[in-house]
C-alpha cells in the first residue's frame, strides 16, 4: 500500500522531482493560436487558472468558449459557480455548446462556495467560478489547487485584479484581462510556472457571441411601457 501511495504522488503534475525528472507539463489548447504560444501549449491542466478581468463582461467568457465546447463535447459537465450575470442560452447554443452539459450553481456563503468549487473539480467537471466576498484565502486556493491536481482537469477562477494581485497565490496561472474594444482583449501574464511575469498579448476573439447592453440604452415602447428589444445579460 505505501508503494502505491508513493507512485500516485509521483505521477501528479505538481510534484517536483530533482535532476529534471519532473513529469511533462500537460496543457489543453485554448483555441487561440497566439495564446497557446504565450502559454507554451495552452491552459495548464491539473491546475487552477486565475483570470482577472478589470470588470465583468469584457470578453472573458469568449476566451473560454473553445474550452467549454471541448468539455461538453467530451461528455463532461461544465459548472458555473456564482456568475455575475445570467448566462444567455441562445448564444451558447449558437456557439455549439450543449446546454445539458452546463450547470449553474448559486452559493449562499463562502463555505458553500468553497465546498461547491472543490466538489465540482473532484467530480471531473470543468469549473468556472467567480470569487465572492470575502476573497478566498491562500489555504482555500491551495485546497482547490490540490483538487485540480488530483482530478487532472483544468479549473478557472474569476477575480478582481484590484483585490488579489497584491496577495500570493498557489494557482498555476494568473492572467489579467483588459478590454481594447468589443471582443478585443489585452492579456497580461502575472504568474506562470517557468516563465517571467509581465508579458502582454493583444487578442482578438472574433465576432461577439453575446453583448451586454446597458438598461438605459434599450428602446422603450412609450405606449406600453416595456422594453421593445430583448437584453442579452451576459457578455462573453
């Protein structure tokens, strides 16, 4: 039994082994060639990736559409934990993502959030989680990182850069996202194993699949007093 435990530890991608005998870094293509080059292959699997949009709805979900589709196409559940807006189903269908593979979860406390995040990762699902107040502690993030290492899957946390960039984190990858226009992002690398921080990448995500519109900008039917056009509440 002890030998089996040691073998299991040595096969994990976050286990360091001397004399360059560390296991090869496993990645999943982001679906964006230039981003794959920046990340030396793609999103790290068996790891947590922290995405830091300067504000919600600037294109961070479009960045993950190829990943969502990959997991859904491979019959794996995609868990959305506490997203700031209601996902817009027709836009997801338009991106050829199977809706029956998506699960929206709302937590009521930090403890519920952490439990749901860890269980989602350990179950083999793709986790996309938006952090809540208070922000997860280092020990919380370490617990999620260990769960990702055990499950062998990628997992994504969305956090505010102003709240977390000054704090240490055990996550494998940290990317700050800034809007350069509709579905145009400037990515800044803040943390990546084996690569210096500070590198930037301007990335075009193609046609917007769902654009959030301010309520005040929507046309109103003056006779009936309701909005005459639908609102898309989620921007990817």
